[in-house]
């Protein structure tokens, strides 16, 4: 009796399709912008180096040692002890007798700290040094 009076009309479902092409384009542009504006850090610690008008490029076989203003010694951007410095110099001299120790210091580093590291290197057999500076 009620079945004939009741008419159920089904409406078709509308499927929403999202076009993500524009979104992907925007993301690619943002990625390119991010890559282009990113600064890459150099190996070593942050030092305020002295300036020199005669600063030049380093030879290929270099052992980089940084001395911070507080006297902390770093070998390849990692804190190092006297034994670590000596071992690195000895192994560097074994692989290449012409190895150069690049000593980088801050303007505020005490000369006493620099000389201590130089003594460690000399006692380990290295006689070639370069001093890091920023070219004017």
C-alpha cells in the first residue's frame, strides 16, 4: 500500500577529482628556490681569521688543524687531543712525506695555544706549515 506511494529518487554521486598539477608545479618551484638559496657550510669550525694580502691556495695534501680562541684544538672540524693530533700527523707523514699542516686560528687565539700545536706537529715529524688567513 505505501510502497507505491513512496518514490525514492537516487541522485548520482558527484566525484570530486582534484587536479594536483598546479600544486606539484608550485612545490617544484619552492624546492628549486630552497636549493638555490641554501648556503653550504665549509669544513672546519667558525673562525674570525686574520686578513692577508698574500694569502694563497693550499697544496692538495693538507692536514687542517683549527685552534679556537679558548685554546680548543680541532682536527677536521672535530675536537682533538694531543694524542689525536700526533697520530694524525704521523699517519699523514707516512702516506705523503710532503704533507702540509694548515693551522687556522681566530684573531683572538693566544699565540701560546698555536705554538703548543706546532710543537706537537714538529715532534711528530712535520716541518711544513701553512697559516690560514682570509685574503683582503
